């Protein structure tokens, strides 16, 4: 069985995305050796000593940096869901960006427009549909996962809670973002955060469980030009409804995903789909079918390998 060296990066979002990539290689018959950048005391050269890898794979520039720094003679397969030429894709992008043009480096980008501009292979996010699936009854009505760092994100969450009395909200984020939100609110609004905050999720299985426990997830895409973030695919694979801000790549789902343009419109859509189960199920079942067909880890990693191996 061929052996792959996979790099788990520092960023939490990157770790979740990388896990779906790793699962895809496993499902395509590869054995995985994982080097975790968060594990202190593990020296990279000692970790790889005496091992024969076919590829080094991972998120953003992490695997490329190791390939170059340690002069590894194996191809690198990189997946980006950040602007490649920015600190979001690792602070050392300026030093390593030039290596993306090497013949033994294969880069895949999640955003259709940006991939075209960067002359990279376009690959929307994908998930392991064996992890992300419908397996538990909902306990809450609406979920949001991610930072409330901007005024738009914070006011959207607070105003939705105010407008939709009786609707059960939950919010997941790291404690730092919870503390930051609390500081920016008055006493009454702090109670909304305190009563709905559910902590932080750092693994795929718990994220899938959290999504299953909500009927609706609303989304605010923060990066890219046309793309859908990782949360979109997680939610739709779980047969839960996502309500999204407007993004061109909603055409990947035949434009059946509800779109909002304002907080009032988002509130109305949440209320509508909570009350109309038939419409809800029509969208969620069709979306799950599309994820299984086009955005599952096994199929998408196989597509990456076809490019790397130059297969027809």
C-alpha cells in the first residue's frame, strides 16, 4: 500500500479541511503517515527518517515549506482555501509562493475565479460523506459556527436572536472570540451570547454531530470571490439546510440554496423554512445527493490524483 505524508497544520479550519483530504486518500487505497505541526517535541527529520513516501500533502503552504526546507524529492499536493498571496495562507507565503510553479508541486484552489487568476487547479471544498451524514435528530433551530469578529457578523447574530423570539439558537467558536463578542455588547445582548454559546469544536466527528443537532445553519462567507466555504459542504452533507449570503458558486447546487441579502430577509427565510417542512426536505435531500456525487472526499481526491498522475 503506497504511503503518503500528510501535514496537519496549526490552523483549526485547516486541520478540519485536511482531515477530509486525508480521508479521501485513505478511501483511495493509500496509507497515511501524519505529521502534526501542533505536537511539540517531534522533530520533522526524525519523524520521516527511513520512510518512503509517494507524496507530501496538506493545507496551504505547510507541506510545501517542509518539502523545500528539507529538500524532499517527492511531489507535493497542496489544497488552498485562502487567498494564496496573503498571510491567510501562511505568513511565509512571500518566500514560498514562487515554488508553486515547480513541476513537482500540484496546487488546488477552492475558489473558481481565484483559481483562474492564479492558473491553479479549481477544486471546491469536499467532505467525507461517511462522517458528515444525517444521523441524529435536531435539538436546536439555528446554528452559527465561526467568528463574530466583524460588526456585520456580531450584529447579524444578535439581531436574529432579537427578531426570532422562541427560536433556539446555538453558536460555536473559540473562547477568544466569545470573550471578544462579550466586550462589544450591552448587558442585555451579552445574555444572548451567554445563553447560546456552546464552546469550540476542533474535530470532524463533533462538528458533524453539532450540525445534526440544528435544523438550519446560516452562513457568511468571508473569503474568496465566488466560492463557498467549508461549512456549506459540511451542512449539506448532513441533510441540514444552509441559508447563504449570495455567492456565484451556489450554482454547484443548482441554485436551490436559499440566499439572503439583509438581516430581515435572513430572519424571514429562517422562519419560513422552520414552518415549511416539505420545502425544507426538498432542498436538503437534493443537496445531500449533489454532495455525495460531486463533493465527497473519495471522488474529489481521486480527481486530484488523476491530475497529478496525468490520467485521462
